[in-house]
């Protein structure tokens, strides 16, 4: 079936004011102003009241944390004490509650126009050993485009790390399961709906051995690498004390400083370190809401991009955000970056980071823009809510006026959101179940 998304109110694409044509899972034509598609059309979507975007791309999340939003014991704490307040609660996760958390996160992302998301999961307990299998099953059920990051922690409190013993694994457990899930789930082909990356959690929760061996395994298996790095000054101090070097030097010593790596937060770098990161085209996930709530600092987006880094935007975990709404996160990034760069940063920069920037950070050339041959990942927004009344420039209005919910969302050509509602999920039931699981865990 060929579908013409016709004559949008506005569209984030070149030479496509007449809309886009999709067939199966791909974009096959861009239609210029006052023109018609060159091929016969089976179905027309009137987009004259819609702003059309490429599907948004979220490059860093922790789905399980949707069960711990506004968690009383962690309020008003910075990163290290915040983590210590939450580790033991996270250790209580069950397979059933984890399924709920993953579904809630992915549905919330979809409703906000996000079609691809990278989830960093590093909590593996005796009752949750097969967390990656659970995530893969949920992603396949919900038909989202997912990058599952097989996280790891092996440096517990007794060995000088932050996490307690009950949430860490051994090096052998980490490596064997990492190789297993790559072999079972990673699809490297264009149009892939499910990929795996390796993601040791952070310098203060994994040993150097895990970092080094994960890098070797990623190279062998042709997958990407991800970790938290330089999120806070406390982390910098930890690395200087434990390893005798700053986090970036440690990253390089472990074999991670290359273009197959992307980093979460990426805040506390010197100018010289940003140059090194840019020379290697390292990806960066800007997590504005999380950074503001935990008082971590401000990511230097334009500086990083100008030096060659692949800048993207991410919602981060719902214990530190506390939402999974990618459209709202773009607005937060816009406001926070404006504090640093003033009017030379525009909403178009933020759209670029939230789409093509995300695709670049994840090593995906098949998503991130509305272009012929790209995957048909498309989000349509209506400007019919009260906050848009009087808006003049539709694209900018999505960010400036605070768009919250997409009207229609396509992933690989399948319409998963229509009229602002999920087409394949009983959301009321899902929310009810999530609330019950959350009460049992706290």
C-alpha cells in the first residue's frame, strides 16, 4: 500500500511541502509544493493540520525506572547519594514488574513522537537474570524500534564501588550473557527493529576488566559501546582517586575512544577533552531534565557538535527526569542550551539533535530524516491544544509552545498512534497494572 501524507501544515524536510509517500516500511517519494506523487496512491492522509517530523530518537533511557518516579527517598539528592537511595529498591524488581515498566516507557515515548529508543539496563538480580530477553519480547510486541543496551555492574561497595552486592554480576556472567544476547537478538541490517549494544554502567560501578573486555567483545561482535561518563564532578574525583586519571583518559585506556562509542550526559569535559572526543566522532546523549533535577551541570551542545561529536537528546531514566516524553525533552534541551548560547541556538538545532543526531550517535543511516529510502518512521503533531492558540511558525511552535503528544506515529510504515491514541495497546490497563507494581516495590 502506498500512503501519501499530503500537504502538511509544516514539515521538517527539504523540498517536501507537498508531503511524503510511504510504501511498506520506507519513504519512496518527497512531494514538492503543489505537486502530486508520480505513482498511484492507495490511501491519502490529509496533513493540512499537522506538523510532520521524522520519528524522534531517544539515545539513553532506563525503562525500569518508570516504576520509581518521584521516589520519596531519593528526592532532593545529587547523583551519588541518589543512587545509593535507589539501588536497594531497584533490586526488588521482578520479571512481571519489569515487563510493565518497559511497556509504560515505550508507550509514553511513542505517544510523544519517539520511534527509536536506546534503553540502558544494568540491574541483573537472581530474579531478573533474563532482563534483556524480556525487553526484546516487549519491543517486538509493541513494534517499536529498539536498541537494547546490555548493561553491567561488577564493582560493589565492598570493592570500592557504589552499588550493593545484590545488583552486581561477575565478569564471566556479564561477558557470557552479553555474547548470548548479541547472537540471539542483534540485527545489524538496514531497517532493523532490534539491536544490541554493550553498556557497562559507569566508572564507579564496573571494574576496568569489564570495560576492557566489553570493548574487545563489541569489536569482535560488531556492536556499539555505551556508558555514563563525566556526568558529575564527583565522578571525576572518583576516577582521579581510584584510577589516577580523569574519566576520558580512563575511557581511552580501556579502548573505548572511537566512533563506535556514545556517552550519556557528557558534561564535565575540558576544552581539550572535547577536541579529543570530536576527533574520534564520539556520540553524546544530552539529558537536560535529568541533569537539572540532579544538579549535575550543563552539557555544551554546540561546542561538542562543532568539534565533531555526534550530539543527540535523551530523556534518561524516569527516576531522574521523571517522564519519558521525548517532545518535552526537546523543549527542555532548547531552554537549557539557550542559557549558554543565546539566540544563535534555534529550535532547528534541537530538531536536528533529536532526529539525525540521534541516528548518527546510534550508527544508523536508515533513520533520522524524511528522505527517499529512509525508514518510514514519522510523527505528526496537531496544533489544536490551548498552548498553541495564536502560534505563527508551526515547527518552532512544537518546541516553544510545548507539544506533548503526537496525533499519529508510524514506525517502519505501521501506524502505532492514531488520533493521539495507541492503536495496539490497552493503555488504561497498563497504567493500572504499573501503579500496582510500583506500590508493591516501595
